[in-house]
C-alpha cells in the first residue's frame, strides 16, 4: 500500500512537471512562429512583384528549420543515423537565434522609421549583420576560456592546497560531439587537477547519441587522483535519470544525488539532487550530515539557493545551469532570474561560483558570453 501510494505521488509530480514544461514550450513555440512570420513578411516587402508561388516557396523554406528542429526530438528514438539527427538539430536550433537577431534588428529599423526615412533594402543589411553576428558567436563558442580562481577557506584546515577543475553544462548529444568531448578532456587533463567536479547537464536530451558515438568510452578518460564527482542537472532528468546513472556507472564519474562523500584530505563534497526533482532533500537535511569543522564543497546544478551558503557554513558552492544566458540579450534575463547568474562571488565567508558552462544547449553560438572551464585553487586561509 505504501509503495503504491508513493508511486502515485511520484507519478503526479512527474505529470505536473510535464504539463508545466508543455505550457512553457508551447508559449516559446508561439513566440517563434510569430517571430518567424514577422521576418518573412518584412523580407517579402523587398520583393513586391514576387509571384504567389514564389511567396509560398519563401514561407516553406523559412519554416523548414523549425520543422527540422521538432523532428530532431521526435525521431531521436527511432534509430536514425546520428549525422542526420545532428544536422536537423543544428539547423533547427541555430534558426532560433537567427530569428532572434533578425527580429531585434528589424524592430529597431521599424522604430527608426517613425522619425527618419529608411529604404526597404535595410532588411538585407539586417540579414547580413545577423549572419556576421552569428559567425562571430560561433567562433567565440569554439574557443572556451579557462578561468582560474584562488579560494581561501577561512577557519578550515586543508593540509595541502587543492587544484580543482570545475565544469558544467557540457550537453553531450546532438549538439556537443565526441570529438569536442575529447578536446575538452585534453584541456581538463592539461590543468593537472587533483579533483574534477561536474555541476550537472553533462548529457543533453537523450543517452542514445552517447552510445551511438562511443562517448561512454571517451568519458572514461576523465580521471583525477582524488576522483571525479558529478551531480544531476535538469537535462539528466529530461534524458532519463536512471538511464544516465546506468551510463555513468561505466565511467570513472561518481554520481552524487543527495549524497555526501569525504575525500582522503577531509574535504566533504555534498552533491545535491537537481530541483527538477521536487522531492529532493533540503539543504538543511544534507548539512545536518556534514562535519562543519572540515571543508565543505556543495555541488548544486541550479543556483537558486546561493544566498543560503553562509547560513549553513558552506565553504564553496559550484553551480551551472544558467549558461549566462548563452547569448545577449538573454543574459539580461538570467541576471533577473537568479540571485547569482554567473561568476565568482563571496557571500560572507562562503565562496560561490556559477559557471556559464563548458559547452551549451542547442545552437553553437556564444554572443556576449563565453564557454568556460573553471580552475579552483583551494587553500586554507590566513
């Protein structure tokens, strides 16, 4: 009876989450359709004599990327070749940002028309400018930064300094490939870390492409003397949390889900389950199991509770999830949504780092933000 009741509660929670996500994505889809239609209508103004069949072709061509994007999700379970699904995914997701910047540019032009006369070919200028911005964003994405931060733990005894490589939001799948993963691992190993921590969303939307492209074998190359520890992100739940756990069990990555591990040097790593799971343990419940006389590192994918770190005596928290918005002006939105959306900050004597992510979700562009790997040099304070 208890198990059945528990199953019903969990089932209702999952159903509620799916419904909320469904409405959210329907809203985004409606915005995308409206933006796409606006761009088409504005571009067609440059061709007033275009015949009706030509107009239909334009509409068809410019809605094809959206169809491809949807198909990349719907067909991911039917065994299509990785290359086909990846192509659909990249074209479709890249179109999202193409439309975003086209809409911004065209709206600015329409506003300027209130005061000055602007020729119709301005739409082509916006098109060229958008393509240039996306090219720069793609180039920037291909060059992840390494941010090195010195962390001094006040009042905590650490026998020897630690060098920790911290990454998040790799999103392995149809966006981030096996070849990119190998490059990331080479970059990580070059930092000679004592410890590696992963702040969630290692996997994107499905585990299938990881098996298809032998990424599991590549993940096994991630090693550090003190271990490799990871917490789930919301995308591990989207991919299927049990499937992700099974996949990671074949690697050197220790998966922490509301669990705590103590390293040989006394450092305690508290790995929180993602808040996607509404029944996850509270921070209070986890910290009750910690020895506050020793150093405490918390891994929590989403930085929604960073203001609590000082209250609970946490020395360091590492989070991801925000991508720093990935592109401007979405970065402004993440700044509003989270108490700390990016970078390093001290909350009292507690240290928090929120990473923009080593890779990204969807389109391969970084505009006004950077992909990054974080190196944390941790030592006892004075």
